[in-house]
């Protein structure tokens, strides 16, 4: 999408600048709180140096930082060939210069995200729970959605914002802990300007992380709709992504990765214990409601182009998502949408009586198929973590040897035979 790519390049510069100002302000505030007004300049200089370090980290290895946050491991060659084939297919459909690397996260909560500063060095990470739950068409829809983020340069923007946000959060928490343990500036100093600087510093330290987080959230919502549109276009099958989102939204399983830095990058927001995905639009939500995204995809009917998604989005939400230049280059035009009648569900501009039937949701996989998929995904993660797999010729047991015991385990733990 031309408009989205151009906007993301502009936003990247804006985000880096604004977050740099916030970070320097936090540093100056921290200096004022911990050492008085005279230390504010020192704190600002240290924060600016931290910003430079974080910026260089973002350019050189920002994706690796985010993958480490999520606990992801790179998929070894020969593991999960179906997943590798899907990623290659979607990279070709999107016209990327290279195929993104694939990472696996050992988590039963179904989710996925993409990262990377440039499309040629992008990565796609999926959880073992996602691999176990989805069939091929659904998994292809999710991968196409993540490839859409790569194509639209969303991942470059979110990687930059995520690293910068992490620096502000770290600086704020450091100062808070220093104050808590009594290391802060003491107001018993007779200098009133120092006391005023300390008060202002506390206010800045409290507000800056909140403002940075709100800025981060604001960047993440519209891009999900556009990635859905790109995913539908790459697969030519919107129902695959719609069904996948429906299945993911129906699982109330908490996710291990609860980092505020990586949360907006996932296809759905990671859940906490006892929490469910909200069906309503929320001010501070990192993602639009899943039910709304599913309705838009299914309202596309038999079409899979950007014009079809734009028409469906206007019918379901009343808002426009896809830019005019993208629609023109896609060869489609969007007709005006008549207001839906009371009590009717808007699908392709028709009422319920004339609308095509909603595509049936594919039946859930059998427990045996899900166990097989989970076993394959878990084995792939263990292989990526350095585990070795050996088979006992005597009892046919399959032994997974951790890195610490590789070369040391000589006999089968079950029957004692030599391996």
C-alpha cells in the first residue's frame, strides 16, 4: 500500500524525534529528582547518550531484541516444512526481495508477529499453540497478515518505537526505584529552585512513559486493518484469515510474553491470566476488536482485492482504510455504500435477505491432529533450542537430549541399551 508505506516512513522520523525528546526530558527530570537542578543537565546528557545507543541497537539488531523479549528461537532447516513453504509462498505473493526468517515461540497461546528494520531482513515468529490450532489455509492467512506488515513497512516503524519505548520505561523505573530506596534528592536543601525542579521532574517521569505508550498504541491500530487487507490479497482467500482470527479470539489462554514493548506487534493482544479479548473498541487497546476484523473479511464476499476490502470496511465500520492511490494502482474503484437498513447486517451493500451466506467455518481439527501438530511444533522449538533427538534401536524410544547432556548420555534411559 503506497500511502501506508509513505506514511510509515514519515512516522518513523516523527516517532524517533518525539521519543528522543521524551527520553531526554526523562533524563533531565531524573537528574533533578535525584540530584537537584544542577544535575538535570547531566541527566539529560546521559539520556541522550542512551538514546544514541538504543538507536544504534535498533538499526543493527532491533529485531533480535524483540525476539529475545518473546523467547523466540530460529527454526532449524528441515523442521516444519509446511510452515516454511507457506512463508516462502507469501513472500513471493507479496513481492519481497527475500524470504523472512522463521522463529518459533514455546507458548500454547495462539499468536504471531513480524519484526525487522527492512523487508529483506524481516522475521516472522509464531507460537507453538498457533501451529497446533490452525489448518493450512488458516495458518497461511496469519502468515500473509504478518507478511503484510513487512510489505507495508509497519515492522520497521514498530521495531523503532518499541526499542525507544523500552528505553523510556527503563529510565522511569530506575528513577522510581532510586526514589523508593531513599536515593532521591532531599527537599531539606534550602534551595527552592531545586525543590521545584524535583517536583517537575516527578511529574515528567510519571507522564513521559504514559505519553510514549499512548503514542505507541496509536501507531498500531489502523495498521492491523491494512495488514488484514494485504493478507487477503496475498492469499486470495479472506476466509482463511477470518477463520484463524475467530479461532484465536475464542481461546482465553494467557500468554507468557507480557512485555509492553512487544504486545502491539502480535496479531492479537497477548492475554493476561483470567482475561478475555474484548469485543468492544477500547481507547487504550493495541488492536481493533477481532469480531470487527472478521466481519470485514467475510463481507468481502468472493473478492480479495484492496477495493473489496475498502468496500467491506465502509459497510461494516463506516470508515475508510485504503488510500486512493493504492486503490487506483490495484485497478479497483469503490462504489458508494448505501446505509444499512435497521436490523440488517451489511454485507456487500445488501440486507440479510439478499446477502450471500456467510462462508462456513471449517470444522475444528480432531484431538489427534492437534496433538500431532503440537508435538511437531514442540519438537521444532526444542531443536531450535539445541536439543538433540536420538532413537533407541532396542525399545524404539525417541530421546530428546538437552544441550548440557549432548555427548554425555550414552545409554537409553528406558532400557539401558547403548545409543
